[in-house]
């Protein structure tokens, strides 16, 4: 049976928000601009918070410190929207694409309180990670859960140029190694 897609919510955070010049952030913003031009896509932003980490690699005896960005509020935003959509009966099925186990309580709550609502979870994984990803908690909840191999993600990218509703065009950023 074919399902009608009511909406797609894309949850993320802007990378390197406090860096003066950031090609990575500029590529991400172009991508999000293109996504927002699609009528059924809603982009929901969390925060990117920097924190200091210490190098733990054995080959790094000096234990150098460096700053890394950490996405915040994304899992909470997903959980809140998941529960809100269930409470307001916005659809009869939901698909979640995330490997974040913090979503399991919200999925379990929806499954328990709205058993007729079909929930499917896809966990993205690189080929070498497929055996490391756990799906047993979702199976215990009787939620359909599958691994989503990222090896063929290149077949599912936006076109080189995306026309925006205002007539302007956005070029897809060149892939970075």
C-alpha cells in the first residue's frame, strides 16, 4: 500500500554558529534553504554548543584540548513533535530516521498510548557499523525498526540546482572529503 506523505520534519542545528568564516556552515545553510523550498518539508533548528574535549588517542601523549560542536535540543524537539502529532492525530503512521536512543522513551509512550499508530524507525549506519547498531529496544516495543545503510546515500541527494519559490536558484555544495 502506498502512503501519502503529510509532512517531513528535518531536525538539525546550524554548525559552527560562532565562527566568523565557515564554509561548512555556508554549505549547510544552502542545503537547508533548498530543503525549505519543498512544500512538505519543515526545518526545525536546535542549537550547536561548543565544548572542550581532550584528545584520548594513544598516539597523542600531550592530551591536547580542542573545541567541538555538539548538537543540543534536537532529540527533545523530535520527541515533543512526535508526542504532539500523536495527541493531535495528525497521521496514522510516522517514520523516524535517527540513531539516537534518547528517542526511545517518546516512541514507547506513543506506542503505548496510541497502539494503532504505526511507527517505523530507521537507524542510519555505515557498512562497518551495521553489526554495532542495536534495534532490540524497538523490537521489544513492537516498533518496526530497520537499519538504513548509508553506503548508497549518494543516490538520494538533491539535484545540482534547486529552484526556490521566489525564482532564485541554489547550487548544491560540492561534496567535501
